C-alpha cells in the first residue's frame, strides 16, 4: 500500500505540472514548486512575446514571416521561470530562423538561431534592425550512402526518421571540464515537417524536408535539418545541424564527428547567426 500510494502521488504531481501549460512535456527532477498562478502569468507573457520581433527573408521585404510554435516544454533542472517554447519562421514552408523563448531572472529571452542557407535574413524590432547575420546559419552536406528520396511523402518521412537515428548528439555543457556533459535523446518524430505548397517552389531544388530535435528531457539542444534536394525525378538527402542552446555540442555519425558547436558563443552581436534578445518583464 505504501509503494502504491507513492506511485499515485507521483502521477498526481506529474499531472499537475502538465496542467500548468497544456501540451507541455515535463523533464528533469522536480525543483522548488512554483506558484501555479505565477507560472500561468509567465507562460502568457511568453506566448505574447512571440510577435515582439519581425523576421523577414531579406532586406527590403515588406511582409514579416508568420511565426509558428513547434515545441513547448518545461525544464525544471535548468531553472527558467515557467515554461519555454520553440518558434520557427518558415519562408514558403522552409524554416529560415528559430528562437527558444523563456523567462530568465525576470527577463523574457529570445534565443535566435539562423536556419538560413544564405545571409539575407533580417529581424526587426518595429523599424529598428536587430539581427542581420553576415553568414549562413547552417551548412548542408550530403547524407553518406543514403538512398535517393522516395517518390511519396510518407516514404520520405520514413527515410528521414531512419537518417536521424544515424546521428548521436552530446551536450558538452558550459564548463571547461565537461562535468555537465550529457548524451541527448532524439525525439522520434519531426518537430516540423516542411509545408511546401508545391515541390520545388520557390526553391527550385527543394523537394521535402523536416526538423528533428535532440533533447535533454524534452528540452531541445540540437536541431537536425534534413532536406531532399534536386528534382522530383532525381534528388539527394542533405543534412545540417543548428544549436538550440549556448552550451557546447558534438554530433557523431558512427565514430566520426560531423558537427560541433562551441560553448558560450557571442550572443549579443547582431551580425552572428546566434543572438539573444532580452527584455525586462513589465510589472
């Protein structure tokens, strides 16, 4: 009875955390319980902040891209106040930017990362440019020994899921001694499948694509981009990685290191692919 009672108590506690933010998946060990009313306020601020900044595909574009929330989570081991979300900005179905949004030490933080193959991306706060990376956000490479992309969307999804399992991601943390190193878990389904209205438009060589996340609990640290590049008759799979944290990262395929991200990159330079914007919470 005592064991069963503890089990019921744990289940009730987990249910209470999920109720804090519908759809949020919890992770890590329970920390100090936050007041549920305050957490709801924080999460409402985060949702509202999605539209603080306008992301455009290039200088001179007049219509901001529409943001899309693809993940929600709460990582109690990291200490953010309330929940967190990942937002992407698709351009004609292909994501060119993403941001993790959370509250930290009384500030709403937007941790931007470029997913663009070019350096044309720009973000604005009203009429002021805040972010204009001078280099591409991701570098694509062919997937070694991969079969050609299948002819149907369903079959291509199975191919992408299989390719994603070929990579192993490690979070190497922020410290110099790697004591906070941790193997990351691949979420089995994409967090976003490209919503291309017509294959090969507007990118003449883009057939299909998806984003996969490697996570701590359900907190994304590494994002894998997989794209079928070519024509409907003949294409190839290409991959690229993007950071979703300021910690260090290593990705391997077998024993080969295929991608790394440095610890604590510059986060306040508007010309870099990684940028963190912070605003004090309005009381």
